[in-house]
């Protein structure tokens, strides 16, 4: 095309994609080009701003490694991760809602018997977690894989606990014949998302808080059912309404129930998870 201008260049680029063999690639790239061009025109983007955006994304990639993915964090704080999750996990009414998986799930994790303590001796308020897994009729789902992982009383996951070289606060359980599972651990604390990189720069520039409310990650998989990846939040957490990754939902809240134990108080968490059958 000769002499492209702001009124003709978008269509010129879209025409280069018309013969893309893969129809899905053609659809996605065409929409991306259209929205990106519309954005540039909508805000009258300056050359300096575009150069900064490229430099910002370059630094985002440079901050990522095998332990930290700054692009996922960027996706999280822009709400894209949660939006993609919502689009891909539309469930039947009354079933347990998904939430973001986060970066700390591990496919290699220890398996425990019902009632086991997964805290690995770390200090904190004891936690007793009673979970029940049912289908939409209320019937129990036995033998479901029930993954759980969470931070400690200082907001650290096991990979970040100084001196700890083993798994802690994570494990794989299986529901019993009645669809229940019992897990012992320690109560998780709120923690900040990493703010020492480009994403932190964005958060501070926009005046957004970086603290995530304390939560318990859960992933449930069972034959014949859609896998649920979600998390539970205490309903009195001070950071609940300002989660920087937009993962909180009313249906995923639990009321703090501090009980008197034999030796010291413990937090009791009880929750029923409802799985959606595959269609």
C-alpha cells in the first residue's frame, strides 16, 4: 500500500491477514490489530509514550526467570488473568466459582492421608480445614483429587521460607466416600505482590495497593467433572476489597471461626465445593 495514513493503515494491516491459513490465528490477530490501532488513535499516543511502553515491556521480560514471571503478574494486575479465567470457566449456577491459580501451584507435591498436617512444623495459628465436595444435586464426590496450597503466617510460600528445603503448606488429598477431606495446617497471612519490578512501578504510579488478602488455594479434579481452581478468603481480611489481582468473590469467603483447642486456639474453616459435570 502506498501513502498509508491514520484513516487507511488499519485496514491495510488487516488485509495482510486475510489469507492466514489458521482461521483462529486470523481472528485473534485481526482483533488485536483493530483494538491496538483504535487505542493509539483514541488516546493520541505520543512517540515518547510508545517508546516508554516498549521499554516497560522489555524490562518486564528481563525481570522474568524460572522462579518469577513478571508478565503473568502484569496480566494479573490488569485483570486479564481473571478475565481469561472467567471466559474459559463459565459454570452452571450454584457451582463453585473459579479464581486465579497464581504462580505457586506445583505439579510435584506430596500426597497425604486425610487429616494430615501439611505445615511442616512452621509456626502460626493452627488451621483445621474441613472441605466437602459434592455435585449439583448435593451428592458427594468421592475420590476427587483435592490440592491445597497457601502462604504461612508471614505471607511466604514454602519456596520463599528461609532455610526451608522441603514442601510445606501444600499437598494432595483425596476425598473420602462421603466427599469430605480434612486438612491441618497454619492460617495464611496477607502478603504483597512483588513490587520491585515494572509491575510494582505501575502499581505505585497509579496509587494502587499491593497487598493480597490471605487465602487458601484449592484445586479439585474428579472424573466426569470440570476441574475447579479457586481460593478461599477470610471475610474480615482488611485487604479483601482491594485485591490487586481481582481474585476475590463473595462466594469464596469464609467466616473466621476461632475455636479453643486442647493446647491453644485454632482457626476452623468449613466449606462445601460444588462441581459441575462435564457435558
